C-alpha cells in the first residue's frame, strides 16, 4: 500500500517500519507540523512591536 506524502506528494510505502508515515521522512513531518505552527507565530515573531512585549502567556486579547 502506498500513500502520498502530504508535504511533498511523493509516493510513500505505508509500513510499520516507516515511523514518519504518512510522510516520507522526518523532514516532511516537521515541515507539515511547522506549517500550521507558523500560522500562529510568524507575524509576532518577525514584526514584534512594543505593544506585544507585555502579552506574556496571555493571548486572550486576540
Ligand atoms: Zn515528503
């Protein structure tokens, strides 16, 4: 049985010895995880303004 890697679309053999299934590799798994993580973090990380510094762990303002 083969599946397509969600990240790079490469055909991947689905087997118990592949710890990254349905991804083809650890890299593709991390890229996929990072894809949704970046949706949350990319803006404040790169364009932090002084107003953002007092947020701490409280993001309920969003
Ligand atoms: Zn892949």
